[in-house]
C-alpha cells in the first residue's frame, strides 16, 4: 500500500440481556443489562477494529477473531484492538484519528467517555484528542429504542508511517 492516507469504516451490533456485564469502549458500565456475544461484546471496540481493518483492506473482525474459536470466548476486546493495531502497523500505517458514535438509550455515555478515550488511546499509542467518542439514542425507535440492543459506528483515518516510505 502506498497511499499516504487510508480511511476505514466499522459498524457493530449486540443484543442486550440481563445477567451480562456491559463493556463499552474498554470499560465496564453500570447497567441492569449487558451485551451478549462470544467475546466481552464491546460494541465500540469492535466497530473501531472493523474500521481499522477496513482501512488497510484486511477483511473484518469476524475473519481474524472468529466467534467459532474458543480462544476468543469471553476475550477482553482490548486484546483484539491491540492485535488489530499490530496489523495496521505491519501494513505501514498509524492512526490519524478515530471518530465514533455509540447508539443506546441507557446509560448515558457522556460521564464514561473520558475514561473510554484514555483506555483506547493508550492501547493504540495515540493522544486522547485523536479519539472521539459520541453517543446518541434512537429516540425510543427500533431495537435500540426498545433497549433490545446497542450499535456503534466508527471511522478511522490512517496515515502512512514515515519510516515505511
Ligand atoms: Zn461485536
């Protein structure tokens, strides 16, 4: 790959269920429900991983970390993000910036966003101001509005590493 910049987009969904922990953005949120999934079901980290993989045209998270593989059962998605960043580095790129939006009714994300940015930026070795985390409800409509599930979207801009030029 020789482009100075590459862009990637990622999207992820998880069902919400009683008796599960709610991990979003690498941290555990206080809530009565949690996300269902093979891993810790961190919807935001999965969307970011998919955006990063897309930017270097390396498929998606399901291809690299299949939910049929017991090695990834209940795995901390921060490990998946770290591994994904290794793919990006190997391809000769580094994170320019990440923009993301989490879609859920409850809990409010705003108080948690600074901690999420800190966790994500540390894993990716970038400044916190390179990681944007936004949130929206779906105004009570659809599966998000009924609190049956959550979604996250992420866009990532990668910059070619100078030492790989
Ligand atoms: Zn996921």
